[in-house]
């Protein structure tokens, strides 16, 4: 146990963010550099080393949280890094991007603020990189087997790294011009600077993983030919089909999917563009969708100099404390103020968009909305609550509906889909096609980064067993496992 009295003597303290007026002028991460290390050992000491650590249940990776909390408390950073990497290939990603279901399941959280598990995690991994504790781990010998991984998001990267370390020759295919999937082009720089992806890719290259960018399986290479070329294939293409909003005026100029808007802002930060072709500068911006992607659009619009930013959500505003029907240790739906929301803008709940209006040139100028409420389990409009708000840029951030089928990947492989349109798989992550496996959102549907990494690790074990007859790789979850929610 770290500090036997830590949870009694130390209050919860989280990473400090830079002043709003400073951070909206740049694209650097919002947190004050180095602000965690002076406080993090005491924060780790709040961990009670519970007899039954429910944080393990909240985390699909099965992270050994009490163990690395103890090492962090004792400032044994090397040992903490080893325990952290035992279950998580990319803690610098989850430590910045995961909503931390482990903290919702923290036993201390029953009657006190939970342990700052996420902050401890990112402190350990950042210290490990600075200290040189993160090194390539190439296999001792090669198996002679080859694996193609389609997609370089967190699921694909996790599967690729596990299989490379198991001795297989792995090639990752990515249709974008850089590796990282949504980590690269869906997550704004202010949430995670891309240098964290770049150095992890270099580690994987040193281990032997091969990367092929600007190659779209289904278009540039026939999926069936890819299967014949490799001993096994892992589909980790994500759930990239954005949910649309079929209302009058949807075809006006200035109405875009979030995943049309966000990647262009990231390309500016990569140096590919001087100015984004879709910019919020000087415009009244409306973001439709109240989730994390919507918040990313809000923060991006602030940095581009929007005249105003309004975020719409069709669901009611959540409360600030757990509802009775979301008891500990489940993941509660709480009112969340992200760093982007701290920077300004208006959030409107329980509203639905009825239509858009444009000018004579076909540019969107306003959005018509109406209040909604649940009656008998159905969403109904409230008469007399219509109103109009200015909207010169609208981003649709309402989630994703499944894997892209327009490029021919699904059809060419000949894989079956489940009732939700995801690629179907068995208990080993295998599809109906021999030697073809699926991991991440392509098989699970839209989910969290921590689930994607867990799926990548688990699918890697299935592939390893298929290729060699046995496997020592860690498989933290089954395809049927779901979040600890009610």
C-alpha cells in the first residue's frame, strides 16, 4: 500500500491548465507543463490498495492501478513504468484522452473524490520517456509469419505492436498520409500533441513494424489479394461513417461533418496547410452534438477566432452528481466541463434542429431549432419553442454509424456484418473468413480509446494462436464485454 492514511490526509488535486486567454492563442496542450510532478506522488498515495480494486473492472485493459500508484508514491518511476506497460501499450494516449472509467469505479469514490488515476498514469509515462525507460522491444526470433493490419488507430497500433513483439512480420496499412488514424487527425493538438504519436511510431519501427501510408485497402489494393499475400489480416479500420442530419438545408455550404472540419485544422498544425479551407474565423459557429468530438470542434473554433460558438445537444443536461440509477462503480453520465468549454461559448440542451437557412449564394446563415422532451420513452417536440440562431459554420458531431463500406473493403474480404452493421467476429476476434480478424470500432462500434487498445491486444492473441497454435500474449477482454454501465 502507498500511504495508509493518504486518502484521509490528502485531498484530490488535478493538473493545472494554462490561462484561457493564453491557450486559445496557440495549439499546445492546455495543461501547465510540469505541474503534475510536484503533487503526483501524494496523489498516488491516496490509493487505498483495496482488497477488491474495482478500478480494474472499470478499465477494460485491466491496468494494475494500485501497483503503479504505489511505485509512483515511492517515486520509483522505472518500476511504475514497467507495471503500466504490462497492460497498456500507449499510456501517453489514454492518460490524455481517456475519460477514465477507472476513476468512476475507484472505491474511494464511494464517499470522496476518486484518486487521480489518469493524472498518475500520464505522469509515469511522461517521466519514463524523459528518463529513457521507454525503449524498443524487438522479438528475440522471427516466426516467419506475416500479418497485415488495416488501420493505424489505437486498435491497429496495439495489435501491430503485440504481434511484432511476438515475432511476426507486421505491416500496417493506413489510407491517410500519416500514421495514427483518429489519434492523428480526429484529436486536436491542444488535447494531445502529435509528438506523442511520432515517438511511439519510431519505437514500433525500431521493433520491426512496417508502415504503409496512403494505401486504402479496397481501393488501392484489393482486400482479397491482401489476404492471399499475408498469413493473417487484422481489420482495424474504425467506425468512420459519420451520422448525418437529414433536414432541409443540409446541403448548404458551411455545413460539415466534424471529421471534415477537424482533420484540416490538424493539417495546419502539421505544416501541410497555411490556413484551413474550413475555418471558424469571424463566424457564428454551431456544433451539433454534445460529446467529446463536439467539444473538440468547440475548442478548435475558439482557436480559429470564431465570433461565437454554440453547442447543441438533443438530450437533457446531465446532473453534476450520480443519479440513483447509475450507482458506483458504474460509469455515470455527468455534466462535464472540458477545457474547450472553459474557453467560452454556449451549451444548449434538449433541442433538435429542424432546418437550416442560407443566403442567395447557398451559404448557411442560420439554424432553426425547437425544444424537445421525453414522453413515454419517446422524444417529442414542444410546441411554441421554436427559435433561430445565427450559424455561418455548422459542424455535425453526432457520432458514427459503422465501418466504411464504400471503399469495398468489407465486400472484397467477404466478411459478415452483425445486426448493427459492424464486422461480426467470434470469441477469438475472428471473422467468418479464415485468417481475417477484426479489432476496435470496426467490430465493436463507436467506443473509447481504452477499449480500442484492449481490443487490439485481445485480437493479437487470437491471431498469434491462429498462426502458431498457442499464445502468451495478454487478452484483457472478450468481444462481448461491455463498459461497466447500467
